[in-house]
C-alpha cells in the first residue's frame, strides 16, 4: 500500500518542516488538496505555495483538484511536474479532453469520484487513466469520518479496472487510519491518502508505516 499524506492537515506555519518530515518518514507521495471555494466550500492553496512544497519534498506530488475550471487549474499546476493530477468527474463536462491535457505535460491523469458517484460512470474512461481516486468523505475539509460504502465501491472498481486497464491504480481519500487500512487493502486499493491520521500522530513515521501493509 502506498501512502500519500495530505498536507491539508499539516502546520502551514511550518510547512517546509512538515513536508520534509513526512518524506523522511517514508511516505510514497505528497498529497496536495487544491480547492477553489466554488466546487467545494473551502479555499486552500495555489501554485505559489505548492511550488514551495515541491522544493521541500523529496517524494512526488499527488495534486487533487477540487475545482470548477479544471483545464485552467491543470495549466497552473502542470509546470510543477507532479506525478499525478486528479480532477473530479462531477465538475467536468469534457473529461477526456482534460485527461489528454494532463498527459500532454507528461503527468499521469487521475479522475476522482465523490461518495455518491458510481464506478460505472468511469467505465468509458478507464483505459485512459493511471489512477482513480475514490472519496471516502465528502470533499472540502480534512478530519472527517470514513464513509464505509467506499469498500464495496472499490471492489467493484477493481474488477472493472482488472478487465479494462490493469495498470490503473485505485486511491482512497478521507478518514483513512489503521482501523480501516486492512479492509481497503482487501478491496484492492493501491494508494491511501491520510491527513489527520499522519499529521496528528505522535510518531509520523510509525503512522505511515502502519498503513504500508
């Protein structure tokens, strides 16, 4: 299991320190939540701050766009060369176009599904993706409780991916901890995003390792 701590739960007064610490503690990716205040009721960070995060990080960035104008935001963040850029299917009329745009920068495209969206909605796009991100909370804020219906959803998606594009990863974001990591692994999940669980843990290395099962 790959672990991508979400810097949304970091101490922004000591962001460089926190990013360096999670990288030194063995995380696999650094998850960056970008919110525009329109698609979700919160506003987070732009490319200036994420550029500083990229300089501090020794692990690849995993940029999660929770925005309305996806192509505009892809253009803003692509120069920072993250490993992945994820965008929400619910916010995009032309997902295939945005997938092509992301890949044109040499970045791996990923699509996000909210808790109430069905995996079947992605079937015609799976062959073009490197990852699918399933939200196990409603997007917008950190520290929310895990919505356990993501488990059967991940299992269904895993079967679809195995038939269409076996190299595509499944990522889960929201309320992930040592209490549900085994269920997620058994459901076929490859990557987990963990914010509060990692950053509020007394020993961040221990927290990350407890999820890398």
